[in-house]
C-alpha cells in the first residue's frame, strides 16, 4: 500500500511536469492538459483515486493548497496598479463582475435547478478568469496592445477580488446551511475575524520584512509558514474564515509601502505552479464521470449564458465612456476563459457544503469544470480567427524587450521610444529600474523569465529580445526562455567572451554562443560599459544619398558602433556582426565612443574647411564663368548686330531688285499694252477701210478698178 501511494505521488509529479510542458509547447493554457490528464487517470482509466490514496488528508491538502493560491493571487493586487491601468479594467473588476454574477446566478438556478444559495455561490465562482489562462491565449492570438493589456490586467486583478467575493458568498451559504448557528452572528464574526486578523497579520509581516527581521534565506519560508499558521488559527477561531483571512493578508501586504515582496512572489509562483499542477490532476481525478454526463443540456445553457450573454453585457456596460471601438468590444466580449481559482475553490467549497448537507453541492464541481473546459477550448480555438476577422490583431511586432537596464540600455530605449518603437527594460537591479522609471521608460523589475513576468509583463508588440545585462548566470536562462517563446532568430545577446574562458565545466553551449553576435562579434557588456563610462554617446543619423554609410564611416571612423536602424517602412533592424554597407533612407542609431566623437569634430572641421575652400573655388569659378559669359554674350550681341545689319542689307538689295524687276515688268506690260492698242487701232482702221471700200464697190462697180488702183497708189 505504501509503495502504491508513493508511486501515485511520483506519477502525479511526473504528469504535472509533462502537462505544463505540453501547455507551453502547444501555446495553450496548462490548465487544459492538466484537466484532461486528471480526467483520463480518474474517471477514464480509474488509475488514480485521490480519496482512496489520501483518505482524511485529502481535504487538508486541498485546503492548504487553495490557501497558498489565494494568498499568492492577493499579493498581486496593488490598488495603485489598478488605478494606473485604465478605467476599463476598473469597471470590469467591479461593475462587470457584478453583472456577470447577476447573469450566471439565475442561469444556474433555472437551467440546473440549483437552490438560490448554491446558484449564488456558483455565479461567484465563475466570475474569475485569471492570468494562467489569459496570458498563453494572448501570446497566441496577439491582439492590439490596449486589448491585450485590458485582458491581462483584468485576469490579474479579478483573481483575488473574485476569490474574495466567492469566499464571502460561501461564508454566507455555509452559515445559513448550519441550523445550529445564528446566520448574522456567524457571518459577522467571520467577516470581523477575516478582515481584522488578515490586516493585522499583513501589517506585522510587512513590518518584519521592512526591518529585515528575517535573514534573506528565511524570508520566503517565514512568510509561507506564518501565512499557513494564520490560516489555521483563523479557522480555529471561526470555522472556515481562514480563506478570507489569507486573502486580506495578501492584499494588505501587497499595498504596504516600503515592503519589497518581489522575492516572495517569485517563490510563491514556483510553489503555486507545483500546487496548481498537482491539485488540478487530483481534483479532475475526483470527478464522477456519471456526474459530468448527468449535467444534461442545462450545462450547455449555462455555458451559453456565460459566453454569449454575461460576458458581452459586462464588456459593453463597462466600456461606456471609454475610447474602445465596437470591434474592440466585440473581441473582448469573446475572450474570458475560466481558470485555476474557479476550479480549486469550487472543489474545496463543494467538499465543505457536502459535509453540511447542502442540496446541489455535488453538482458544483462538475459544472465548474465543464465551464472551464468549454471556455478554454472554444475560445483558444476561435479567438485568433475572431481577432483577425475584426481586424484587431497586432501588426508586425517591432518592439524590443531589453534585459539589463544599464545607462546604455536606457539611452537606447529612449532613442527607440522617440521613434515610436515599443521598448521594455527588465532588470533585477532596483537602482537601474528606478532610473529608467524616472526617464519614463516602461520597465519590469525582476527576472523576465519568471512565472511572474509571464503573467504581469505586457509583451504585446514585442517581437525581439536583447540580452544586455552583466548577470552571466542569468543571461543564458533568459536567452533560452525567450528563444523557446519567439524563436532563436529573435533573441540576441552580447558576446561576453570573457564569461566563456576557463575550464570545460564553465564553457557555454555552442548553440548559445552562436547567438552572441549583438552589435558585432567582439562587442561585450564590459566593452559597452567602459565606452559609456568614458563618455560615449548614442546618436541618430539619417543615411541618405548625400550622406551614405561610407561617408558615415569616413566621418566617425571604425570605432563608431552601429546598433540598430529604422527603415522607411518603420521596420526596426538589429545589426549583428560587422557590416560594410547599409541602405539609404534609414535612421541609424549608433554608439559613438570618445575617439569617434573627436574624429567627427576633426573630420567636421576638415569637411568645413574643404567646403569653405570649395565654396571659394566655386565662387571664383562662378565669377570667371560670369566674366566669360559676359564676354561671350557681348561677342554674341556684336555678332548678332553684324548679322542683323547684313540681313538688312540683303533685304534692301532684295527689295531694290524686286522693285526694279517690278518696274521693268510694268514697263514691258505697258509696251505690250501699247502695241496691242496700236494693233487694235490698225485693225479697226483696216476694217473701216474695208467696209468703206465695200460700200463704194457696191455703189459704183464700174469705178472699182480705177479707184482700186487709186487706193493702191494712195497706199503706196
């Protein structure tokens, strides 16, 4: 029996790891493979029976696990961050949550036949979404930055608020179900103990952390141990008040000034991942297959209300007065998968309510799991096409995540932000992060490869990662983490070759070393830090036809270090390795060491002197050209005058010749006309004579001969 229990525990651990890996590999929420695995081992193959294995320990294990999950979620609820993240998020986690609860509660009552108290509790349980299911979906869908931010922060904030709301509703249902307890007295006592002990415990732990009462290596262990002690102590004072107490305790600690809880959160995240994985498999394995199948058509009615009535109504009401478009609202209306808090708390509450004999308690867990599976599966498969159809997908991811917030990184980020390129600086050094915040640069304080970063760091619009930190052990971890997320060709690191010198046990892998080519083969963090300390500056240069990359090199010399450039299409290109040529029409951002700046000053002086001499020469050439042009113009004018005179002489001669010819022709015409007139006169005269002669011959024929002779003699 002991070997069987040991084997089951080991099997749960191995399967938890495989399910988390499968969720990461398939870009799906890990909750889905965990649920399927639990259902397969439990109701499916009947291999895992949590009640048989753990017996009376099952309820305490689930109870403590849920307490840790709620406390970790409450630690993320910083009221200042809610205030800073849009009116829409605030509306969603307040008005929207109430609307969702008000819609789901009657659906559970009428479709499933739940009594009103149980329906109220079910409605409170499925209000929560959670970052563990939202973040993987957003990475796959890649909606616009503002939509991604709204959904991510809604999941973060609604997690503890929804859990607190569910706990309060449960406390009401539990005390009303106990006939031996006065309802108002029990509920009031639960609220007083939960809020007072939770606030007091959070305050005193915060004071202890602020004053370094615990050594660093005991901080996480101390907080976890005290939290579990407060949980148990609260339950002893008032039955089932512990969940409310640890939730209030976490919220108080998260909002206490001067308390650094980053390390605690990171530790809790690691523990929570383990608890989530194990709990989900155990809880899913406890499900009764007959109970799941016995939900009937009413379960689909509740799912319909959750997805198509409650969510759209919540979104459109919460969006009143915001700048969201109708397409944005329709996309947000479709994305609201349920997650870990709903499953864990519902299982815990169901066990407790069953002990109290509350009618319908046994159906809460199957229905909650049905809603989780339905929302996760349907929305994971359809959110991407829906975003594409609405046109709300993010464009090309040109943004950068820079690990390392040194002075160089901050100045590079400022230059890129001025060019509308999204940049996030991540670092675990608070001083560097503080400086970046003062320069209005978006930052993430902590390890960007952590689970906390996966849930809280907004990577929408980020497409590449630059690893530029001095942390030699952490750099490979960050590089490999984001290579898995974005691909090896999207992650670049500085060639810190000094970190690879030494014995074989300290050598880095070849695959990692191949990606250490950021800005050049021999560019290391130490080299850049040294150059910045010596006065190196970042400069933006327009590479054009008149000022090519060759002229850039000529002015600044070989010590100038090109970093990135922005194309005409606003595409960001990262320079890796040596480059001899860059296209024109780009904005080049480069690092100019002191030598390059001095050479630029000298070269600029030489260029200015050369330009001055060239200008003088050009002016002299222009003056000589002007004089030559004036002489040429004078000669041309003289030549034109001569040519004009010649043309006038030719025209005059031509005119005289034409006039002479005209007069001659007129004279000839007159002579011809005179000759013609004389001829006509002679003809008329001859005709008259002939007529006279004819008349005479007619009168005196006899005298014709003598007269003719006389006429002839007269003629002669």
